[in-house]
C-alpha cells in the first residue's frame, strides 16, 4: 500500500458546522488556497456531492480533475480520483471527532500521485503542505462563519 500523509487540527465549532463547510464546494474558491473552480457534477439523494470537478493551481501542480465522494454523516467524508490530467491518484478523507466541548478535531488523510516523477520524500512534503494549508483554511473559514 502506498504511503499516506496525515495531519489534524482542532476547530472551534461542532462537527456538523465543520462538515457543512467541507460540503459547500461552491465556496471553495473563496477560501481553499489554489482552488479556482469547484463544481458539483452529480449529487446524492441527500443533496451532498457525489462527484465534483476541480481546477487547481498550486505550484507545482496545475490540474483539472474530478473526485468521487462518499459521506458518513458528519463523521467522515472520503474521496477518490475519477479522472485527472496531471494527477494519477488522489485519495483522501476528512475524519471529524467531536471533542464534546463545542470543538471538533479534524484529521485529513491524503495520498496523491502525479504523472511526472517525484522523489518520495518530495512528494510527501508536498502532500504535507497541501494538508496543512487545507486544514488551516478550513479552520479559518469555519470559525469566521
């Protein structure tokens, strides 16, 4: 199994509010660094996204890709790559843990591969930067609402 990169952060909001921001793909370009387009292509019966098209520009990766999502209430969302240009693999998840005091620990797991060769250590460092940037952006967005 390929190595995954993980990180977590505590957000001052209940899990349902955090998951609401995660599920609001239309707002991603306003707060998720590097995301220029996030467009829901298909929804599930409960209204949450099943497939989302993204256009990103996060050096060194500039790509367009579609992800498929699986939701587990306000506890977890996982995604996997349906198709991409530069990305050949993109699997990840947000796991939310209610800490019982109005705060939520959010753990982000990511595995990505690109069509250009990258040394393993460099790839994991890139994943870590992407994860930390995403978690900080999510925290800032949720806590500002």
